[in-house]
C-alpha cells in the first residue's frame, strides 16, 4: 500500500489525461488517488466511483444546451481544473474534461480512505469508517474541499490533485445509470469498482454491467 510519505511526492495526472472523452476519463479515474494537503495534514483516498456528464445531449449536465451561469462557469474552462459546486448545501467535486469551452465533467462520487483517516473522521464526526467518504458530499467534507477550490488546477500538485495508485491494476469495474439523475435514466455513465464497500449506496434497482478491469 502507498504511504502518506510516498503520496507527497507522487506526480499529479497531467492535463492530457483530462483532455479526452469524459466517458473514458470517468472509467480511468477509478483506482486513482484523490489527494488533499492542508495545514492539518495529508489525506488521500482511492477513487472507487465516478460519473460522466456530457456537454452534448445530456440533460443531466449543468451546461446542457450550452447554458452558462456563474455557477457552472468553470465547466467551460481548461481541462484539469476542479469544478466544485453546492448541492443541498454540500460541496461536490468534479474534474473538468475535454478542451476549453466544451463543458464536460466527471463527478467523483466516492473514495476509499487510504491516508489521513483519523483526520477525515475528525471532520466527518462520529460515523462508521465505511461511511467516511461514501458519497460526493461526504468525501468533500472529509477532505475539506469547498467552493474555494472551484477552478483549482488539479494538474499542479498543490493542495488538491489526483495521482496514480500502483496497487489498482486488474481490479474489476462495473457501470450503471447515474444516481439521482432522473433526466437520463438510460445513460450508463456511472462507473465503480465492483464490490468495493466504499461505493455510495444507490437508490433504486439499477442494473449494473461488468465493463472490464483497470489496466
């Protein structure tokens, strides 16, 4: 297992990783490390669940139809930036995908805590370990991610970034429709590590499809 010391020197994923098809990126983010460094210490977890949101033909996307607002402005910026927004008062984090002015993103829905678990628990309160980061709002609270990170460059390795995790090769992944996105129930744009206990709980009898392994 990668240690906290090792993670401090792990290079962030380059801009080129994000400047691609959002479905491909959503799948390939599984097994990567979401890393957050604060004055309190380093916290990191393996991404176990993600959802793609497409700039084209996706009513579930905040920028559907090319709609630009103060809230979603970051979506139209450069790839490799964090798009952070509030949903029911909780911060959620996405990675901006594809070239500037495209407005596709990938939501990071859940991570498996690896480093800084005690600090995550302090931020989350008295909850079971398996529930620390199981869900997009919970993981942002555990990692102290907020609106101040909207537009943050996650390719620089400063404060908040995503890095490789060498122990994730060969892990099985599945896909399903996105959670709570009623506008597009037929789009299988949610990807997750099969059987991982940190994957967020879905509401409804979603059919899941095995889609391969992490290469």
